[in-house]
C-alpha cells in the first residue's frame, strides 16, 4: 500500500513540476540555414523572459555577400509553433534541428553544427 501511495505521489509531483516549467528552456536556440536560399537564422533565447529573438541574415546568390538583416524580438514558443507578437503561426518547430517558416513545406531551415 505504501508503495502505491509513493508511486502516485511521485507521479503527481512530476506532473506539477512539468506544468510549472512554462517554455522549452531554449532548445531552439542556435544557427539555422535555409535549404532553398542563402538565408541564415540565428535564434537566441532569453531565459528571464522565456522568449526567443530571431536575427535573419540574407546573402547574395551571386556574390555571397551579406545584403540584409532583420531582427524579430520576443517570439514565444507555444507547442509546435514559435509565435510573433502579431502572427500566431510564425515558425513551425519540426524538431530541435529543423524549423519551417509559417506553413510553407518548401521553406525549411536546418541547424548548422
């Protein structure tokens, strides 16, 4: 009987701890490269705010030189999606090494090792 109670209490405690965790702890932080063009995403994670910042850098197909950079700040992970302040479905998380822009199956980003 004591073993059953101990197992139940352990299960309840684990469930409570997982619920209180909130975000993913920054598992998506890293550098990702587009499989279709010369674009790099650097995803950084701010633990204190539990959010991501995305720095997008674009490179010329012809010369390889950097020609543009954009920063998207305060992105929140919600399940399989990283949401922007205005867009609920901004970046789809396929797994921790693969991201997809919106729901475009051809716009995939792979983690750079």
